C-alpha cells in the first residue's frame, strides 16, 4: 500500500466530518465540467448510483465477466480510470491487481479506498489476520455510516448540484434503514438451523444479525480447498450438524458434489456481488433481499414469518434520526423510582432494550457495555446505562433489582406497563415480539427483539445506534470521542 498516494481532504471537509475521512489523491473536477465517477464493484456502484440519480451515472469498472479478485484492467478500462475525477475501490484485499495501477494514476483522480474508512466496522480476515475482510457492504449499517460522507464528498466536488445529492441521500438512507429494521425484527428464521459456507463471505452479516455459520471451506475464490477442510465439512453435513451449505454465485465450487452427495443438506446460492443483476440504484437492495431469503430457506426458516417481517418493514414510514428517543414517558426503575424523559437528562445515556430471561444476546450486550465503561476509567461517570425491559409481564421491579445487582450497580433497570413499554420502544424504533415455546407453561416464551445500543447526549438528543456485535474496545473508543 506504500505506493498508493494518500492525502487528507481540504480543511473545510475535515471540519464538517466528525469521525473520519479517507486518504485522497489531489485535485478534483470543476463543477462546470463533466463529472466522472468510477466504481469498481456492483454493490458499491449501486449506492453511488442512488446518490447520483438524476445527476449522472457512475461508471462500473468490473462487470460479470471476472471476479474482482481476478480483475486486471484492460487498456480501455485503464483509460477510464485516468479520466475519472473520483475512483472508488474496496481495497487490495479484494481488487489486488488495482493497487499498482492506482499508484500510477495522476493527481487529477481522487482515489477513495473504502476499507480505509475509519468509521466503518472493518473486520480482520479469518484466514489472514494481517489483512481485512473486504465484504463490509454485507452489513448494511456500514453503508449507512458512510452515506453522509459519500454525499458530502460528491457535494464538495460537484457544488452546483448539492441539493440533488442531499435529496438522493435521504432516499438511499430510507431504503437502508428499512432493510435494517426488517433484519433486526424478522431474523428469527436465522435460528432455525445451522449452516456452513463454501467461501467465507458472511462474517459481517453474521455479526450484524446474530447469524451463526459453523464453518467454511476457503477464504476466497483464489484459495484452494484442502483435504482436511473437505473432510471436516463433510462430517458436519453427514452427522446432521449442518442443515445448510451456502456457496457464492460465480465462485468456483469444484468440490460441491463431494460435500452434498448422499446427504440431505440444503444448498443455497448467495449473490453477494450482484452477478447477473442489472447495475443501478436497485441492485444492492436486490442482492440483499436475495441473500437473506436464500439463507432463510436454506436454514429451514419460517418463511411466512419472514415475509411478515419484510412487509412490516416496507410499510414503515422512515422517521428521521433526530426523532429517535423523543417523546414523554413514565416508567419505573429497579428501585421503584420514577424514570421519565426528564430524569434521563444530564449524562450521555446508553439505552438497551432486552429482558431478564434472555438466554444469550442481552447478557452479551450488557457485558460489552460495562467492559467499554471500564476501559474509560473515570470518564465512564459521564455515561449512564439503561436496561429497558420489553417483557414487563415477567420483569417486575423485584426481578429487575436482582438482575441489576447481578450485573453492575451502575446499571439502571427500567420496567413499566405494557402500554408504556410499547410507547418507549416505538420512540426508539426498537422492535420486539413474543415467541411462544412448545410447552404448556404460559411463562415459557422468548422475546425476539432489537439488539442495538442507543446513545443519547445529555440533552436527550439521539447520537448513534451501535449494532449488536460491536467490540468493547470499539465501543469505548467511540464513547471517548464524544468527550474530546
């Protein structure tokens, strides 16, 4: 990467961006000249197409004829790269051959390496720890994080159409937020069975939506499968441990028959790169819908429930982020004291919706919160964590008190009437649903619920939502940034 030119954005942009900005090359297009944007892969081209709708069409560099891992620019493609004002690529972990070509571009092309976006959740490769997993777009929240900065960059380089970029940003954000709500609320089907992957592409998706993939055969389409890995996966399929095998469209699967023969394992084909789909603003949402449906079917999910979740998400009206957490309410804490929207002011609030009978997700989330606060030391006093139950039928004040004592005295457990709990959850756009177990005992049930952490400032204004799976170190770093 040392041969790739990197330079910070102009001070105006640095002042406007609070979290990060990519390293860039020099110079840009004049607003009154033809503005040319080149994007390497289809999923990211789709997001840029949405931002540029009605303005111009970004050029797609890598089509379906070759995988990004194997791509080498032709003379015609090299010329398009040279003529671009902006060039977006993922990084050397995906388009390895482009690193050298990018280093040879003139200063007339700004180069944006998306994996270098420090605001993103970028995971290390599970096969080469010194490298990054490039499939970050499969956590759509990563795209929500970078959307504002993509918009601002386009506006700075193409100033005459600033208002159009902002209009398009709101449209793309609404679509991303809608599928985010669908996945949080409707992914009960992911727990129906366990699966394995031929190629390891779902790490971001796994962490974002609590999907558990047991194993995988290879790290990329360029990596040869070894005999030991084949035998291991074959045994997991034969034993019935894995009910689903997921492969990627366009990736080589020469050993697929060996894994599936004489077995009843389901086979699902993902399409994480949008192969065969028409480029444009809809492609990203089409590939995400395809992948989620394919995973659910492969895992023997309840497709009726999955369909209801998607329908509910599609019918929801997008509420601006500034509205999250706003509204009056009257609740009770674990000591019997009144909790209102007024009493929560004065400190940064970390709000989590869960329930005391939660078997795994809630305890993990709370542990992450307190590990992060412990890393902050004395600065942690500026933050107040709240655990708001979405199961008031079982979570009385007494139950909440014992739960808080078990975790940490800094936690405030909150309960209340079912009506008021529903009202508060709606204010935070947090979803929950009762899931009855196969039992005669009416108290044996689970709650399917949003697993995010909500952060409010001392005035009660919504700041950010952190997805389930964030590490304590990453959460601590983001909290500390607020105090600088």
